[in-house]
């Protein structure tokens, strides 16, 4: 009987494997069409959304009722059981989720559709809330994922509080005064002093460039730049006859300052340093109208000016995250070129995170052979899982990618030539899943070779740690164990390799950024390595004390090499209790170590609004990277078709421009949801002392890349907001920022704001359309309003054109030009703004049946 039963089991097993054999899978995943839609954004009168995936079989074969899963990425939470009763949604790790059909899912015949309706923990705000990177995995092929190539986000007309409609946009835009182009200042960012002296200078190929010896490299730079504009090299005989550009060393000028004087016969740039001379050249370039970049010119006329200038802050930075989603070397070089034009001088590269390690280090090859790749995997042994919509294919170009040593050296040299310092960030101890899994792979490889000691040398986790935690981004295995001696072997090797790359490139390495943010509770609590360290170190009472132990050791490793430690604000904080509640205070242990803290957390209503000021007042060198005003990845405003995150704020270009570094409470008008701020929010918050002001070293705009999956989207999120960042970091404190009378301050602000918008729309956006091949900057949606049977329209940047249609089609560069009110006779009317190249932005719809909010 036992033998017969065993035979039956074997037969059943082979029948099962035959049924699920890959040869039996006839259905083509490419035949699936999917769409996502919002069903109810206040489901059951609760602060949550009912949404649906609509699945259509457009092929010739039946999709079976089971034997497969869908995987997708999302930064949102979900209820496990689908409301439709035909699927379960489970979190795998991080932002990766699975959808498994249940008995309620029926086979899908050719031409048929079905729905999976499920609940989101929060309401939907914009299209970024949709699931992304959906792919399918057959149970019979568990290691292979198939992308759903046809995925559509259905239009949705939201009604939530704070929604910005085209009517609201129109109302905002109408206060902007249209200023004639010839009345606008021609140098940007705004210089310390500027005057037009009458007449013009003609740039042509007969110009000579005469430079002091210290400015030879800058002279070559301007020659090359002008040759590109003119289509041929300068004659440059070196004789002091005809029109001449002089680059002259004057020791009395501030280190980054310059003087620029243009007369009909000559251009003189005075500076005490090569950096100052370079900035003088960049100001000279902004004197050239953007239209001159559209094609090569025989000659270019620029106005005669007298400029004296120097920056307000010495540190003017952009943080670019290439770890979450990768950006190619060419795109980084393009960003550097734009940064240099607008006199920004630090590129903070976020090179590592949970989802990727992007710098080749020869000493630790697994960091990129494993940690720089993403695809379908559930064990992360050979590469990392799909994240942020990167999909199942390991050859994708956003989840997979890294800079070779040679690539990075090229980036460093390119930046150094443009007086930009590249600051590498090696995120620790949290946000570190990529290096943890890479060192696990190294461990497995060397253990298989019988090299136990070598295998353990760089391990970043205790293999017997049973601690349970979830990070803010939902990872449960992304924190380096700072109790392990091998962790410091890793840090020393990484620092040595990075320093070696910078040395070969001839690039400065004043600091390495070691992260430090968002380490979750309960980490390390059950780590044998932690318990052993605690037993031998009486000063370590609990896991909170590991923080100071770790950064103290990292700081010593860096100090030996003459490198300063920087990090996010948590690096500079000590956990304690205040009135019986957990609290953070500036850590006195590090105040004399000259550490630099990049402070992002001033979320209005979050309780840490004054954190940057507290740290500066305590003696830390602080870079303001405030989420309320300086995050490029935040959506411009609250509307369904405006992409980006919004957890910290909605950030139009006005938030960047209106930022007051020394008193950012003053112009805080709305919270992260767009609701008016109650002034009582700031009662008891620290203000910046005069000593604290001396510790604010600069400003930094940050682009986190979870939602950035192309070079075009990177441009869209950064530009033109980068220009407002540059203005705030370079130009002197504007009068409206210090005016005590609120009414007068608002009047002064509105006048300055109009001038800024005109400069962008009529000078800098046309330049960006062609500069370095052109940037895909955000073209704002027009404002529209219906008055007396006619539609009126306007746009944020004077100088952009508006076109419209009345036949339901989307406007293009050949549609009717808007010149005044348009009579409305029913139907759908659409308005769209265009740049000088004919590239259009988002569409504003009016009339009946409009889905546009």
C-alpha cells in the first residue's frame, strides 16, 4: 500500500510539473493591456482611495486564472485583500509588491477585461501615486519577469483640498508685470552692482583674448565657447589691436568676486583668482541673448555694462541622487555645465543607497557587479530587486548602471575645470542595502573558495542578527551593523579608493558625505556583535550610543587623510528625552570637529522647523537643504498631472525664489498640504543668532530620484527651479527679505518677482532651449478663466507663447496663437504654452467634458 501511494505521489508530481512546464505556457504577456484608475478618493468616507487595475487580454490565447503573479513598485501602502475579491497584494520588501490571483480570479479570454480593485492607505494626489514598473512572473518560471509594456494612467479630475486649477493659476499669473526685454538686466544671477553704460560691443572671430598667466585656462575656455557660437575659432593674433578681451589679475578683489567692464572696444574681467575670472566669463556669457545660441552667428551684439560682483554664500550646491535611478555620465556633465553657467560650485553626488551603488571601486568589485544592477529577484544574491519602476530586466538603464573609474575621473576633471567641487556621498549606516547585499555576495564567493577570514573581512551585517525593523522606505534589511569590526575595514577601503580616484583626477576632496539619515527603531537590538561590543564598552548603554561610536570612528578614518566628515542632520544629533518624550538635540561631542551637516528636515508642522538654526547656533557648519523650499523632486503644485512627490511640500519656482535663508519662518505661508500656516506654529522655535548666521555656509537644492526615470524628467524637475536656487545662493539679501513692514515687503517682493519671471521668460529660458543642446525644462501650464463668454489665458513666464485649439485636439506649435480673449461657443477648448523651439508643456482645458483640473 505504501509503495502504491508513493507511486501515486510521483505520478502526481510529474503531472503537476508537466502542466506548469515552460513549454506549456502559451500566453504572451505582451498581449496584456493594463490601465490604472482612481475609483473613489474618499472611499467609505475615510482618508483613503479605492483604485483599480484594469487588465485586458488583447491576444489570441486565454490568460489562465492562476499560476502567475504581478509585481510592481509603489511608495504607498495597500490593504492586503483586494476589494474585488480576486487578488491579494503583499509587500515583498522596500517598494516592491506582489499581486497574487485568488480563487475569485477567472480566466481571461481573448478580448475580455477584468478589474482588480484595491484600497490605498492614502488618497491619490497626482499621477506619481500610480503603481509603476508592473511585470508578470509565471510560477513555472520563478526567475523570469515579463514587463507589461502597455500601461496607461487614466485621467482623473480630483476635488481634494488645495487643488490648483487653471483658474487659480490665471489669478496668480495676472499680478506679474510684463517688462520690455530691453529694460531687463542682462547678467544673471543678479550681480552686486550692475549698470548699462550705453553702446554695444560686437563679438566676432577677430577678437583677441589677452590673459594674465594665472588665467590661461579660463582664456582657453572663453575662446572655445565663443568659437562654438561663431562657428569658427578666433583669429586671436595676440596683438593688442582691435577688439580685445582682457583677463586681468587684481589682488584686492574677493576670492570668488570679479569686475566686468564692457566698452565698445574691449571687455575687461578683473579677478584675484581663476574662479573669479571664470565667473566673470559666465556673466559675459549671460550678456549674450539666448536667441544667438540657436545657430552660429557672424557677430553678436552685447550691451556695454559695468559690473562688480561676488557671491553671498560660499557654498552653492546641487544634490543629485543617481542611486535610486541612474543618470548617464553625459547627463551629469550637462548638469555641471548649467551649474557653472549660473555660478553654482558644488555637486553633491548621492552615489549609494538601498537601490544602487554607482561608483566602481576596484578593491570591492561586487559593489557594482551586484550592487549596481536591478532586475527580477527575490533573494538579491546576484543583483538587486526592481525598484522605482525599473522593471524585471537587469539591462534596464535606470535601475542598472554605474560610473567606471574612468567615467568618474572624467566627471571630476570636467567639474574642476568649471570650478565645481564634486562631493561623493556614501550613505551609511542606513539606506545601505546595496552595499550590504554586495558584500554578502562577496562573502558567499570567498566562502565557496574556502577563504573564511577574507570572506568576513568586509561583511556589513551580523549573520546571526535577529533584529526586526522597517525603514521609512519599508526595507527590513538595509542598515549596516556598526558594531562589526568589518564595517570599519569597509569604510577604510572605500575612503582609500575614493581618495585615490580624486588624486588621479587632480580634483579637490575636502569632504566625504557619509549620510546618516533615517535609521529605523529596533535596529541592532538583537545583534550578537552589538551585545559583545556593549559588554566591552561601558560607555555604550543602548543602541542609540552606537551612533556616536560609529561616526566617531568614521571621523577618525577621514581625519587621517585630511578629509572632513559631512552628513545629513542626524549625524549631528544626540537622541535624548525631553519632558519624558524622545527628542533630538545637537550633539556636543562633535561641535569642535568642524563637521558639516546638510539639514533637510524643516517640514512645516513636523516639529523640527527650527532644526537647521539649532544646529548652526550650536556650532555646526550647516548647509540649508530645506524640504520646504529647496527639493527639486517635490511636485510644483497640487494637481493630478503635475509629477513628483509631495510629502514635504509643493514647490513651485516661487518657493525657491522666496526662500529667506536667515529667517525662513518669515515667508512660510502654507503647510505641506497647501493649507494656511498658523503663526503660532513658530512659538518657541529657535531663531538664528548672529553666531549661528556665521555657520550657515550655503544652500543646496536636492533632486531625489525615485520618480526620475529619464534624462528628460531630470531636466523637468530641476529646471528652471535651479535658476531660482542660483539667485538665492549668489545674489545679496533682497530688500523684501529684511523689510519689517509686511505690506511694504510684499509690494517689494512682487516687483522683484515680476522682474525675475521676465528675465527667465525672455532671456534665460530661450538660452536653456539651446544651451548644451537644450534642456527639457518645465514649461508651465497656462492659466485660463472664462469671463463674459470668452476665455482668457496667461502664463507664468512672460515671453513664452500660448496656442489653443477649439476642436478637441491637443495644441501643437502650429495651432492658433493666443493674442487675446477667445470667444467660447461650447465644446472643449485647450491652451498650451510653448518655448522658442516649439516644445509644449502641460495642457489647460476648458469647456464641457473637460477632465483637466
